[in-house]
């Protein structure tokens, strides 16, 4: 089961989007202080607000709520995932979740696709 990590993720995704607490709060109808409480773990928003926050930050609800594996990926692959696009990070997570046999199939498909170009 995934570990909840809302407070840290909210701050990270908000900052990545270049929004202040006040700007995010204004978009979802709460104060910047409330956003700060969420980021500190003092309070948590209702689920309807979580969905709205995810939409504004252009992330999935799962990405917003749960601990991600980016640090794990960085350690395994020796890369800085902060420099990767969101699509590339999601692709890496998907690949890491596949059984080895499906990874082999994925690799074959990608190699064929690249050779066509």
C-alpha cells in the first residue's frame, strides 16, 4: 500500500508550477494560510478540494496524495528526476512496475518505433 505524502507533494507541485500559497488558495477558494496548514500537515483538505488542487497543478490525485518513487528512481538510475518532464517520470514509473517479460516486450516495441524514424 502506498504511503500518504500529501503535505510534501502539495508544496513540491505548487512550487514546480510557480504558484505562491496565496495564488493557489485563490484558485481553489481558500486562503494562503490554509494552503500553508495543508503543506505543514496541520490540516487536510476535503476530497473535492484535492481533486481541484490536482487539476490546477496538472497532476493526478495519486501523485498528489501518495509518496512517489522519484527518489527511488534517482538512486537506482543515478539521474536527477527533477530535470525530467512529468511524462518521462511517469514512463519510468510504469516501466519499473512491469514484470521483466513485459519490459522485454516494451523494449522491442520502442526499438522498432525508433528505427522507423
